[in-house]
C-alpha cells in the first residue's frame, strides 16, 4: 500500500488512451471502501468521458485546463442530507482512496478543488452541477483528472517527519 501511495502524483499531461471500464470499477470500489462517519456513505462519483463535457469542466476552474486532455474526469459529490456534518471528510477519504487505486493501476490523477470556490463571478460548484445535471442539494467536493500519464507528473515525497509527535506536542 505504501508503494501505491508513493506512486501517486499530480499528473497534468495524459496519453489519449482510454481508461478501461474495469479500471473505473476498481477505482469506484476503492473510493466506496473509504471510512465514513456512522457508515452513512454520502458519496457519489461521476465518470465523465464525453469530450465536450470534459472540455466544459476544464473551463470551470483556473487550474483545470488539463481536464480537456485527460480521457476521464471524475467528479466527487456528497449528499449533505445523508451526512450533514461529515460529508466533506467522507468524500475526501473516498477521493484519496480512488486516487491511490488509480496510481496502483498505472494511472495518473490530479485533484481540483471545487467546493465553494469562486471563479469569474459564479461558483465552480454551481457550474459543475449545471454541466452534469447534478440534482439540487448534492454538493460537488472536487474533480480529478484520470488517465495514463504522458510524463512523470509531480510528487514532492513525504512531508517533514519532524511534524510527527508522540504523546504530546
């Protein structure tokens, strides 16, 4: 597992090769195996492969341009009606699981935060909801690009180990 975590990096350039359906199923299974407060599991995933929709999603956020190039854009949503207080944490755990599984399959990803972000006078979240017909009340946590890397991407390695404490600060 630690090797898969180390392999995960932010990839912004992709080969045009399609991602097999079986890989998408494994990524979804990994996401849905994440811990969830009270086991409420408020998450939803949308796998977007349509070129026009990926292009539209690439314009939602100033740092999402590479989503047009990625063969898949994954949209992670949460339902606050299912878990009002913990949907964000639960969906973050699901996203990380999905990205680690993608790395284990030789795929690259890059997380793009969407929730509550303001761009060009409207919220990114509302724009993603409109593009993908996401029901009102469902929140969009993030998107992430997914595909076979065209380059190594970036990974700075683990953070400073002096930030680990035992028993007290």
